[in-house]
C-alpha cells in the first residue's frame, strides 16, 4: 500500500511540476508580449510628439511672421506649448553620450 501511495504522490508531483513549468512559460510569453506592446506605444508616442512639435513650431513661426496677430491667438498658443511639453515628458529623452 505504501508503494502505491508513493507512486501516486510521484505522479501528482510530476503533474504539478509540469503545470508550474507551463505557467512559467505563459508568464514569460505574456511578459514578452507586454514588453513589445510597451515598446510599440513608446514609439507611437515619440512619433506623435515629433509631429506635434513640428506643427507647433510651424504655428509659432506663422504667428511670429504675421502682422497684427490678435492677443487671443498669442495667448492660445501657450497652452498648446504646455500640452506639447507634457506629451514630450511622457517619453524620456535618450541620454546624450
């Protein structure tokens, strides 16, 4: 009877070990997928930031070059610049070597 119990325990142990290994693989895959997704989102944010900064610079240049720009237009530009800076701050700048 003891031998049967030991063999039964051994089989359950192997089953548990296999389950743990399967879970480890699943966690690894999920972490890899998450890392890829985070990298993609970071790239999208960096791209969007560049596009917004370019449009904002063009808008600022147009305002600077225009005559008799209403103060309301000038005042409206400041919050846009602040929002663009907040977007820029989401993606850390690469350290310069």
